[in-house]
């Protein structure tokens, strides 16, 4: 396959994946709205770092390993369900916490490194990322291609994640959106908390019916 066509295809597929709603987009939006642009970009960087690692692992054949080790996929999905649920519950708790005088006092923001780690863990506990990168890299990166080209594609996947999720953070941390969110902070926390728990529930649902197909 022509390298230009391969690179273009990878860019387009990553762009379409970015447009698809999922935990990554929910996390970037909620963080940007609630904690500002720096934390939104930190989450985007964490997701990009995970994309870089998943793409590297996919290039090494981890997606094939996952196909032959379903128990490993199940374990990773269970961790993902627990982590998404925990993030959702945190948002719900913050929404329903009584607005006492102590709650209204200024508090120093959490370090942006924590936001980076959150983004990284959300993506790394999603084995679908391995299958995603495994499928597109196997389709558009020939096995006999040069090491330099493979490295370029891996870096490209990470860069696309940073740019695309960075755009999301930039848009949803704009002053107009932040001002509007401050007027309905509790409702926004409830919305994003419910969405994260719902996404965790979808993964759990798939796990249950994969284990007990007779229930489907």
C-alpha cells in the first residue's frame, strides 16, 4: 500500500474515532468544564500517552495476544469498569455534597499530573484500544515496512490523540462554556457522573453476556 494512502487512512480513522462518544471524550469534556484548560489538556496528554503505548504494543502484536487470551481481556475490562464507576461516583458525590461554608472556600487545585494519570488509566484499562490500534495498524502498515515507518505511525497515533483531545479541551474550557457550567455545576456533575457509570455498565453488560450467552 502507498505510504501516503496509509497515513491518510490512519488519520481519517483516528478522527472518526475521536468523534465517536465514549469515556475518553466524556472525561476530557468534564475535566475541562469543571477544572479548566490546564487540567483538560493534562487529560488529553494522558490519553495521548496511552494511545502511544497502545499503538506500540499493537505493533508488537499485543492485539493478537489478547485474541488468544480472553481471560486477560476480561480482567482488563473489569478494572476499566471499576475505574469508570469510581470516577462517575466521585462526580455524583460532588454534585450531591451539601454546599456548606467549608465547601465554598477556595481550595488549591489538584496537580495536573493527577489529571494526566486519570486520562492515561482510563485509556489503558480499555482493551478495545488494543484491538482498535491492532486492526488499523495491521490493515495499513505492511509487515515488511521499515522500522522508521512503523515508528512514525506509532508517533502519529500519539500526536493525533494529543491534538484531537486537545481540541476538545480547548473548546470546552472556553470562558463562555465555563461561565455557563458554573451556574449549573451540580447538574453537570450529575450528567457526567451518570454517563460514566452508564458506560461502565455497558462494558459490564458485555462481560456478563459474553460469559453467559444463554442470557442474551
